């Protein structure tokens, strides 16, 4: 339903666009290159504010561990730039999109368990609030407690608070080497118990996932697809000699069945990061969900859901992240199973479904009221991405 | 330093306010006696002192909720306090305010190894968490130097760091869940034992909010397995520039040490004279680089760090051969503050962060300032993350020296901002750096932060006079200055 797309090329133009929208009472859909448009609720806005014209790295200093770029900078170009200097964004975000889109959607991959999420690596921001005021928050150094940590609030706010124009992120050395221990044939509960053991070891595990038989069979990595059953994965990363030593010790401790070397390991964890093929069939009749739960409760949560629904799952984050495909209209059943705490997000479903479902876990009333006040403090007239996270916000 | 003018109307109602608090927190939980109130007159920033109107020490969440609700109803200001170890005056009381002490919240509520987290009340000390899980080989990573005394509630308020935070993160990177009470008495819970609290990252805003947004009543933190090995290497350089280059080269080589500390000549000499750590005295800069992790990794990296240091002109290198020796390396650094305290009647500790590459320039300019004002300065530096702790030496008994030290400190912090850094890396803004906020932030930046404050505390009753140099009414901050139809469609490329 977008009528016009505004594509500013400077922060001043972003401010003008928001000022116009504010004065005209016209909400804006905030976009990078639109790669994550399917995440969250559809925005009802007559106009789009396309920030992909604000593109380019402003400063990258590997020794300072910081990178500052305009929000519309494509992530693929940042990834290449960092890789050239042996660095990366440690939280293992999915590929594609823009830096602004990545921060706004607050994503993280398997290394979330050891390296944190987008919020942990967002050091500074500049942007335009829904009051059409350009402002900045945070800083451009890795350690800073001056004033409120506004950059964290921006991470995962889906453009509902501020149209981001510039972002400073923490960058870190990419691991020199990677290996993955594989354990075959464990059921979900035994697998998560094994992942717990790995995570309790002093070997600095940076990935802990479990692929039940169906998911494992779809893998492009031969040792996983050919295992003929469930495969449990434990990743070790770092300097060569360190990885080698830890692989030996942890393999022994866990009685692992096999070890993947660097290339296969990288390929496998890319699959895990991107949903291990679980979302590929998702669309009309199956919807893809992500559940964040206390890690030890992952399998029991799934068991509860399975009593009523036919679902396919796999586990990441040591059991704390459950990827799950479910039939339509499963939101209530899935959320009712989260008795131990946590939240469920509908990450892939047709637009009409996302418009009619609580895509993000509904908040308790006092928290929703506070969230509403926070939204209003940035965007009192609801100009920026209205409804993207919650209906009426 | 000007605090908000005390409201004589509130002070006149003291008796009524005390009675209202006594109705909520019985017995000794409400303190009015001047001698007893003395215990709360300052925090770690002892240059500023103020007796609170009354202190209240609740022991249940329900009491905290009722106290805040009552204060809001009466229009009374509230200053939350943990152990009072803030170095920036975050817990400085108000003459017309209630001091809300959280010292009775001392229980460890849940230790959950299967989910690698611990839930505690906010009055539990930072070290208390690590001690509670030490027998299983776990610890809580952020380790501010006050960790014996400081509480986790205060750590949340200040987003505390420590010498290991380059590798393991600040408080904010290690908190999983919070329970907190808003000024209207509402109890909210954020996060839990799972990762990523749903909705807006309010936990991210509350952590480091210096007691301006709410009162934390329960905290869930993640715990980590202790590294299998830790070894340290002591490196001396003929110039601080070479020391700084070495730090940059270590990081550029992909190495993130568990700790990487730098000291300048005055700090080295003071520390050595105090604890006899065996530091070389003929160097301009001393680095302690600690590598931790699996033994194979530590051995590998120690060699690499030594090679890098030689390449960068190190004139002294010593690798710890035992746990005893490693601790001795640290003993000097950890005693740096009291060591400086021995060579000067008083010292003032600053806390700016700079891009590391600016270190030589900052040290040189700091020396010039020191020469100008006649006060000596010793530097200890969390070199890995650019967090500088200049210690300004002065004598409070000499007229004008305290003021000169404060002015020197302010100039150092302005310099940090000028070179692209920030006012505070870990100590917080509090009252100490409040009036410098305009050096780092524009009016629009500060107003947006204050609007966020209004979302939590519309009457501005929680810890006023801290962080923000100018107090605005929320109604005034919320006013929109854009009017219907004032603008035509903007001249922006469109499709």
C-alpha cells in the first residue's frame, strides 16, 4: 500500500522527511533494502522512508575494534571489509540486508551464547526521532557508560523509535580455526543434557546445537546428512593449537562420534544460523517460529507443544533457542507451553497472518504500558513503523 | 557543583513523610537520627556530602513498591543506594529526599547450573556471586575493583566493568533478567533465564541508568566456567607511545587478552614502592598482559605476545612462571590507587575512555596541563579498551588545590571527548561529570535521553541532580514544535 518512497541521501534529508510526515500526520515505513520486511508485523503506512541511500563506511579502525558506517550500508560489503582484516561481527548475524536493518532487527546467530547479540555490539547510533529531531546516543569507543545506553534500546526496536542514520559497532578478531564435534543418535533431552555438559566445560564452546533426524537429513554437510539420525553439534573456535587441544579433550569427555574440520564446520554453522532448512517449506501451511527459553527447558517445552501440534524443530543456543515449524493458528498453544519463561516469535508467515497474529510475544500489561511510554518518548505521533512490533504501537 | 535547591515545603513536611514511611517499613527500617544518617551522607566520591532528609531500608519488594508509591504521591524525591561505592556521586543524598537503602536485600535466591545463571537480590555483593558458585568452578565475570563491597544492584545502576571487560563484557553483557519497581510502585520483570528479553531492550536502558529509572529488586546474571589457566606477561617500554603501539599490535594480531593494563612512570614507581611487585623502574610504560583459557592456547599466545612486544621495542619482558608470580604482577596494579595515596595526601581518580591511538597525544597534553596547574598526575590505563584512569595528586588542606584538581580533571575529560572518546568508561556520570555532559552531547541528545527518563519517571523524583546538567519538566520536553501543514513535501529523491 506504499504510495511514495522517499529516498534521502543525507541525514538532513531524513530529518526533513520525518518532519514532513509528522506535520502531515503520515506514518512512514522505515526501510533499508527491505530484506527483513517479512519479520514483524506489516506496517500500515502510505509512505516508505528508504535509507539505503545513506551508505558507506565512515571509519574502520581494526586496532580500536570499532567500525562506524551509515545505516544503509550493505552488510555484505561490511563483512568483506572486516574479513580483509581478519575481523567480523562476533554475534554471527545472518547475511544480507543493511547494517541499520541488522541492528534494528536485533538478530544474532549460534555464537549468541558466547558473544552476545546485536545489542551487545552496538556502541553508538545517530538518527532521527519521530519528533523529527536528529540526535545521537552512545559513543564510538568500546567502553562507555556516559548517559543512557540508547544504542541498546535501538537494537531490536524495528525502526519504531528512530530512523537510524549512522551506527558504530564493536568488531572483533575472527577465529583462526574452527572445528565441530558431532554426536549421533541422541534424543532431544539427552542431546540438550550433553550440550549442557559441553557448555559447563572450560573449553569455551561457541556453538551448541541439536538437529533431530529430519533436520539433520537435510544438511548439505555429508557427515551430518548421512548420519542416519539425529546429530548433536558442539563448536570450538579460536587459535589453531588451542582448537586442536580442546577438540582432543572435549571429544574424549563427551565421547563424540566424529569431528568436522574448518570448511565443513563453517558450512554447517551457516546452515544452523539460517534455520537449518526448517523455514524453506514454511509459507502457507507451515509457519516458522523461534522460541527463546531457559536452555534446560527446551526439550520439555517442545514435548508439551507436540501434545497438540505436529511440529518440526531443532535446537540452538544449548537448547535455549528452539526453531520450530507449526501449522497456522498455533500461537496460543506455543506460548502456553512457555511456562518456564521465555518468548516465542513468529519469524516466517504470510503477510496476512502476520497482520492478524501477535508476531512478538505479547507483553504483560505493566510492561506494555511502559513500552508504550518509551515509544511515545521518541515518536509521540506514531510516525515511525507503526504496528511493526505490536498492534497500536 | 550545584544540586537542585531543596524544597522547603517538603522539608517542612518531614514528620508526615517519616510517618508515612514508618507505616510501610516498621521499626528500625526508617532512620531519622542525624548520627545514624551520617552513614549515608556520601558514597565513594567523598568530596561531596549531604545528609538525607530520612533513610528507609525496606526488606521486601512489596515495601519498596509501597515506599516509591508513597513518595510519588507526596511528591518526595528518592535516592536509591546499594553499598555506596560509587566513584561519581551516584548515591549522593538530597536534603529534601528519601535515601532508599537496598542493603537488606542480601539473599541468593537461585543457583541454576543447568542454565548457567544465578538469581540474587540486589544487595548481594559482586564477589558474593562468584564465591557462591566457585566450588563448581564458575564465576561472575565483571570484576570492578570494589567487588568485595559493591553490590550487584549498584553494578546494574552503574553498568560496572573491571579489568577483564574487554574480553568478558560489562555488567550489561552479563545480565539475563531483572525485577524492578517503578516510581509509581509498579513491579516489572524483564528477561529471565533465557536470552534476549522480548520487546524493547529495556534491560539495556536500565543497566547503567544510575538509579534514575527505577529500583532493581532482583537480578539474574549469567555465570561462566573459570578459565583453565591464566598467565601474565609484564612488558616494559622506553615510551608510552611504544607501549600503546604494542597494545594495538596485539589486538591487530587477533588476540583479545583477558586483561591488558598499562601504567605510566609515576604509577609504576608508586606501586613498586608500596607492594614491591618487582616492576622495572627504568621504563616509561609498563604493560601487564594476561592471557586466560585452555593451557594450549595460553602457551601459544604468550609466545606471540612476547614476539609482538619485542618487535614494538619492549625493553623488559617477564612471563609469570607460577600462579604466585602472576598474582604478584597484578598486586602492583591493583594497589595502584592506595599506592598513589601514599605519595600524596589526596588523589582524584578520573575515568575517561579514548580511542587508543590518541594515547600519546592525550598523555602529552595531560603533562602540559599538569605543568600548568602544578599538580602531578599518575596514569593507570585499561589499555585494551582505552579506559584511562588518571590519578590527580593534590592536598585538600592547601587552599584551592581541591578546586584546581577538579578543574584539571574536567580538562582531562574534555580532552577525552575532543579526541573522540567519552567522559566515563565505567565510573558513571553521577554528580561528578554531570556538568560536562554538554561537552559530549548536544542539547537534542540530552533532551531525548531525558524524554526516556520521563517514560519511567514523569515527575522526575528518582535521583534528580545526577547525570543531567539541566532539569526540564516532562511536559516541556514532550512538547512538539512541528505544526500541521507547516511544511510542504520535502525535496528528497522519491519514487
